């Protein structure tokens, strides 16, 4: 398979000016990768100028939410190169999400071609300060114009890219969400789908009004063990050991979560993947046994939690940011930005293409 490069791409890249302030996911690279799937058959990939999509108003994605996505980063590494972090894990997770929504998986080779091509052509747009990155957003949508409730026969796969500043979500105040659920038992909690985010927004808007930043979601089946945040996984530190909810079908399997577990283990920490009862956790925070907590995900990497709110009660974490969170964040970022040896083989260098 070889990628078709639209002749207008070079001009769009040359005409692009990097704004002074980047923000996170706000500035879009002037090109995008796309491929289409008709009746199970994938076209070749194309790199084309960034532009609005033409979608039929009856396209299934707009009505029945056949849509899944990924979030990943290209990092500027020591010495000036550009590397992707564990991209094949994103390819595999997107295939899993697609399967859950009865969509055809984007073949791993096509997914990799998409993220490599846009990164190669946008290599100059990967910002260089520590914490900054080119954020990549691959997504897949069902486009068949037909209001019948059935899986679409046509799909489009895109990768867009956003040169981004460091994502600061530090000192998060979490609200223990005891009413709503973001995902259902047997539902789509372990798939990266927009619908899960839509289901989380009302909770977030309610808690923002009360001075909190994020919901801490409980398991939708038992309503008393901790699952995760809306877009990040959760860790607690108790007497120097790490505790994180075990994968239970309603938690999204974060690649940062998995990387931190491997890294923590290699750094000599004990990591427990287990059910964490929310009332036990709150009591341990209160007694000081749980001294730190943090959330993790591609965007923010590791963000410390300062407070857990449950109804009228507030439970403050003793160490914000705690030493364990700081150690893990720095160790992971050192690998991603090429300052530390890539002992796990997580980084994949991309050769820049100049136009
Ligand atoms: C994307 C996501 C995460 C974090 O996954 P990473 O691969 O670490 O970025 C965690 N929870 C949810 C619900 C997510 O959508």
C-alpha cells in the first residue's frame, strides 16, 4: 500500500504559521490523512489538505453514534528527531473499539501508515519544549446515508494532528459521582467511543458549578468500586505502593496506565491491580494511609489529585504532587522525549518528509 499525497499538501504545509500560543488540541495541522471503507474493502490512504468533511445529513454516525477514536502523541526527542509512543497499541485498541460498535477494524498497516504519514509530513510542527507534542487524533465514522438502525456499509478513517502545549491538569479536585454512570455493564466502557464522553458531560458540568474538576466514576455494576475518570485512569498510593482498579470491562484500558504499571514495576514499586472500594479509599485518605492519588492519560501523562469530594464531605490528599506521581511522570516523559534509554522498546522514530 502506498499513500497518495495530494499535490496541494506541500503548499498548505509551507503556508502554515505556528501560532505564538498553542493550547491543547486547538490548533490544527493543515493536512489530514484519510481512507474509506466500502462493504468491508479499504481504499488506499491519502494525505490531503485539512478541510471540513462532507457528510450526508442521514449519515449513520450522526444518528446512531457509530464512531470511535484514539488519542496519541508524536514527541520531539533529544537530538531533534520525532517519535511515536507505542502506536501499535493505539491501532489494537481502535480495532477493539470498532468491533464493539460493529464497525470494520482499520487494518493495523493502514492505521500505522496514517499516523506515520501525518507525523512525517508535519515533523516541523512537532513543538520542541518538554511536555509539548504533536497530538494525533485518529477516528473512524460510519457514513452510510440511511436512517435504518443497522451497521453502516461505508466508513471513513481520518487522522488529524494538533501541535499542542503541555496539558496541565494538575491539582485536580475529583467529585465522587454516585448518581450517574459513564458506561453500562456490558456496554462500551472499555471502548474509546464518543458516546461515553457525551454521557459524562452533564456530571462534569454539575461538579464544575461546585468547584470540582472531574468526576470519579464508580463501577456501573456494583456502584461502590472505583472505575476511572472520564478520560483518564486512576491510581492511589498507599504506604509507597501503587493501587489501580483492575480492568473489569467498564474501564478503558489506558496505554499510559499500562506503561506506568510496567515502569513502576521496573523502578521497584509494588503495583496492585484490584477492586478499590470507594468508602475504603476515602477512609484511607482521611487517615493519611493513602497519601497521594493521580490520574493518567496520554494528554496530561500524570496529573495529581488534590481532593476527593463526596456529597458534603471533602478528603484532602496529603501530598500534591506526591513523590511517587512525580517520579513516574518524569521517568515516563524521559523515555518519551528520548532522555532516558527506551528499555521497553516503546518509541518508534519517524523519518521526516520535507515538501
Ligand atoms: C483515552 C482514555 C483514557 C486514557 O488512555 P491513554 O491510552 O492512557 O491515553 C482513560 N480513560 C478513558 C475513558 C479514555 O477514553
